């Protein structure tokens, strides 16, 4: 499918989605959010795709926020609807059921930081910068940032970023746990593809069950999370992939998973 604001490519069971508004530092306008929703809904049901890489066009920005021109004129009711619409798009990414790797290649500010937070793994280039600068506009993060950032890096550090609006660089983001790896910009996409390929090579039923279990960690008490984990573990044990994986290990050979 052709999009106005996105570029898409699928190769070797890896989909690459690129926000393509480099003249606007890939800021998310209404069209981009509509297309992100449509694109990820399509990827969810695409049997040719096991992993998604999300990045931004050019070398300056992943996504440098929301198109500010579209914020002007919002009243309370319209503002709530605006936030809920963006949350719905990002929730769809987090709950895709397939791993999504954010390859953050520059600025990830405001809605761009929130977009990265909705992904399951975040890799950054050395020039990446993260921030939730919404207080400078007299508002707060509206696409899940107040919730996901605190869950990821802790309440205190999230409060500092959100209440001051300050940006942090890639190394600070790594130290805080916001990203898991930092690479030189020229290596970022190849490293992201290598990680995606590693995920593709393992049992996809296990991958998807793991995503479901980990995504629930902040929503239920430990005891309920463990019940879910045990249930999903049991489901995995009833699959052909489990039998193949254990047999291959004992036979000292590479497993051939069939996702069944």
C-alpha cells in the first residue's frame, strides 16, 4: 500500500516502516497518524511479517513531535479527543502482537518520544535526543508519555523530564534505561535489522506469548502476572515448535520452527 507520509518495505520477514516527512523533522500530522494506524493494522495480520522496525527519514530526526500547527485552536473537548486518538494509534503499536523495534535516528521529542516508548525495543544512534517538552507549550504529554515513561525509567526520572521539558542525549537515555543500545548513526539500521533477524530466527509462538506476558507486567499484580505466565507457558508446551525446539537442542542441531 502506498502512503503519503510513510515508506514501507518487507524483506526476510522484517517490515521496515519509515516516517517520511524529513522537511518537518518527521513531525506527526493528522495524516501520519491515520497512516500509522492503517499500516500497523495491516502488519498485524500480515503472515509474511514477524518483526517490525520503525524509524524516521533522514539523519536528523526519528520523529520530532506532533505538528504544532494542528494543536492551535484546540479547546478542552477537542484536546481530549486529540490525545485519545493518538493514544489509540500508539496502543495499536504496543499491542501489535509482533515485536516492534524503534531505530531512533535523531530527535525523538514529544509525540516522537511517546512513539518510541510504544515500541518494544528502542535502539538509538549517537546523535539521538529524547524529550517530553510539552510543558513549554502549556500542556502535558498526551499520547501515553506520562504513563509509559514512568514505567520504563522510574517515576523520579520521568518527573524530571516531563516537568522541566529538558532533552537527554543517547548516552543519558541508555543509562536511564530508555534505550537498550546506542550505535553510530551509519550502523543503526544494520544493527536493528540484525536484531530483528535474530528474533525472526527463533520460535514465533514463544516470541508472541512473551510479548503478551511482559506487556501485562504493569497492569496486574505479581501473582496474577505469574498465573498468566504459567498459562502461556503451558500453551507453548502444547505446540509443535516446543517439541522441535527441545528435540533440536538434545540432538545438537538448529531447530526448524513452523509456528505451529
